[in-house]
């Protein structure tokens, strides 16, 4: 299992465009991925679902925790990292 | 045969069968006891078909509008591929043995409710996306037309309203006319229809008064729609259509030529623009410059204030595109009927007499300065003029100019280039500005007359109040005299003067404008061909004659009589 925190820098928060990019990336992997707002572990979101991602309602500056578990968990977390470092450009 | 009264929007003769485009209301009904395997298959078939339709829209948007704008449709496609959505719909069908469209409507509504409950304004609006997408699939399942791209034969499009995705896929080959229930001449869909030469009228309750397959004919200049017309009416409309085609040919013969009267007085026809997405149409038109660039759209429908860089990119884009001419940028004119949640404007009894335009900008100095700096930076890439709205006093002009001066100094301090000779002008739209025009003219480089507000303030009439809206008229001598005062004040100080309200393109008033010395008219580019042709048929001496004759007119009736007499 790998776990990592990210700070969302996208100006308008996790809106349709970044959410669809994130969902596309997450779907490429077979491992189970979960997303939680940091400090709020009671509500779990599905990064493979754009609807679930958009319903996070994450604004700019929000801290998000990702947990990946499965065969390709390391690669999955790396791809998610890249999205956050590039601030969802491209 | 019967007639339905409508409001004229875009000219032209439309004739064809009605196709009602459903998209704003989901009309799924619950059917239970279904074969679950079949319903799940129906759901997936419709879902895949919808993804294909959206792909067409995405490609069209990319081609016609821009890559950034097309991104939203990728998101729409992802929503249709969404594992959460799919699994919930499947589970619902299996659980209740209900039909696919009902399961999808319910699941769609559930997601919409989540988004609508969010306290973030941007995410709230995403509820509309969910609705858009689920409606498309529900309509596909139920065999309704949901898309203007899915009909491949001539028809008259009837809808409650047209979404941007629909207007970007209008096929002039098939869409012979448009009827919507809401909208107006300045709406985005109206501008597109005019430019694509699709006749367009607004009929309240059009989607219930008309039904699929009804044969209709209408003239977009008149507004009335005839359902199931007799041959004699059709013949009359064909004659009108022929005349219109001939007119279009006349107008087309002047394309690319300088606009001038028979006695060679040149008239500058320039463009009004209120959305950057309309820029392509401006570039393709005969307008070389922009007389009014409304910047409100940059501030509307946004979650936060636009940054200086974001604004700079927009101003730079339009300035670079209009490289042969200039771009007149009007600073933020929010307030009045243009509301934005970004500004804390308390509810006012008289918003038109309230906190708006320059009044707001002089209070919200930081917002104003951000915009001015962005405009100044863009002025390094082409010719820009700055225009302040809603000016009523000299103090406002001086204060605004002082703030502009500070912005220039700030840019100099960090070595950022701008046009140091940038022209500064004002909108003349209050009676105060009219009576003070002689002194204001000494302070600025140009005047631009906003007739819509000037008429409303001069006549003290709210034109949306039906009881008194007849008092709102560009033909009122009080308005025409005000225009003359402004033109004379500008001439005396040798500054330029233009009109940028709807009256600029009023065919009847064109000779008057020339007669009082206004030879710069800014309008929606769709109106330029007809205005240009009309000007090419008159003389400037005729204009002076008309202006003289109207001096003696005492009311609207006498003005109209004077215009008709001198037109002979």
C-alpha cells in the first residue's frame, strides 16, 4: 500500500477538467485507489470516477490524501504525482 | 392554417417542418417489470451513441471556437464512461426491474443534488453539465431529438433555448429557421443566427404551441409564424425571399470596399463585441476596428476575479487579431442590470440610478487598477483606446485619469512596455454628460455615445416597464437634440465622436447621424452590410438637409414624418 498527500494548486479547484484528467490517469491502473480530504478519513472518494472526484468539492489549496493498493500501486501513485506537479497542465 | 405572434430576431424567410429539440427537461416515466438484461443493453447503447454525438460537438467546437472551449466536452465524455454512474444505473435497473431511462434520470438527479448542494459557485454550475449529459442519453433512449447535429434533412428548429454547444453545431444546410422560447437580439445565439443568415424568432411557449412535423413559414423581420400555410401565403413568402436574396447580393457587392456616400464622405463602420468567442466573426467582417469591447464577460460567470495576466491575454488576443485598426476597450461596467456575484452590490431600489460603471470602479480601486494595467500592457501589441463608462461629472473623469497615471508609473517602475500615447475617452450616456460635453471634450480624446442608456436616462423611462416603454424611442427629438449637442462639442475640440448603441445601425437615422457630423458608427458586425449599402446610396448633403428639417420636429411623430419626407 502506498499513501501520499498532495496540495491542490489548480486555480478553480478540482473542477471538470482536472477531475477528468485525474480520472483518466487513475483508470489506467488495476490497483484500488482511494482519495480522502486530509484529516477527514470518514469520507472516501473514487479517483477512477469523475463524478466522485467532482463531488469532493476540493478548492485551491486543499490537502488531499491518496491511497493505492494493488499490483501497480507504485506506478499509479507516480502518475498521480506527475499530474499534481504539472498542476494539471497539458 | 393559423398564426402565432412572435418577436423578430434575425431576418430571413424560413419554411419547413418543425423539429422540437428537447434538452432542458427530462421526461422519463417509470416503467416497471422490464427485462433487466434488455434495459441494461439499451442503456449502454444509448450511452455509447451519446459519446459519439459529443465527439462530433467536441471536434466542431475545437474547429469553430477553440481548443480550450472544447475541453468541457471531454469531461462530458468521461462522465458517460464513469464507473460510479454506470454501476449505479445498472444496480437500479436490476433492483427495481425498471426501464433504463428512469434509472438514469434518478441516478443523474442524485448526482445533480450533490453538486447543487455545494457551497462553491463553480461546482454548483456543474449540476448543469450532469443534466445536459443525462438528458442527452434519456432523449436518445426515448427517441426524442436532443441534438441539432442528429437531423439530416431541412427543418425549422424549435427549442426552449439554445445552448452554446447547440449553436456551435448549427448546420445551415439543414436548419432553415430557429424558434426559441427565450432570447433577445443581443443574445449569443441571435448573433450567431444573424451571421449564419438563419431566420430566427422568439415565441413564448413555442415548444407547446408547435409540434413535431408542423409545416411553418415565417419572416424573421416580422416575427409572426404561420402554421400549415395556404399556398397563397407561401407564394407571398417566396416573393419576399427572392427580394431578400437580391438585397444580400447587393450588400455582398460592397464587401471589402470603403464605406462612403455618393459624394465621397467616408463613414467608419466598426464592431461591437461582448464575448471573445465572437472574435472570429469580427475578423472575417468588414470592420477594421472595434468601437466597443465590453469587458463584463471576463467578470461574469466566474468564481473569482480575473487576474491581471488573464485579462492581459484576452486584451492582447483581440488587439493582435485587429492589427489593421484599433480596439476600444470599455472598462468594467457592472451594476445596473448586469449583476455579478463577485461584487458586493447591495439590493438597490433603482439599480440603473445606482452603484454601477465608473462609480463602482472608483470605489473598488484595486479591481480597476488590475484592469487598467492589463489594458496598458496589451497596448504594447497594437492600438488600444481606453473608454470609461457612465460618466456624469468632470471629477470622475479626472479621478479615473489619475488612477490610469498611477498604473502607468507602476509599469514604468518595473520596465514593462505600454503605449504611452494611449487614447482615453468616455461613454456619453447620461444627460449630465450631454450638457457638460463642451467641458468634457477638453479632458478626453474621444466620445462614444451609448444610445441605449442615453435614451433611458434622457426620457427617464425604464424600457422594461411595459406601461411606459413607448416613451423609450431613439426618434424622440430630445434624444436627437442631445446627440447633436454631443457632436458639436466634439467637433469644437476636434476630438472624435462615435455611436455604439443600437441606434448606430438604425437605417432611418443614418442620414441624421451624418448630417450632425457623426461619421463613425459601432455595431454588431451582422448589421454592417445593410448599413454600408444604405450609406452608399445617400449623399452627405442630404444628411445636412435631414438634420436641418428635424431641428423643428417637436415629437416622435414629427421626427418620423420628417425622416420620411426627406427620404423621398
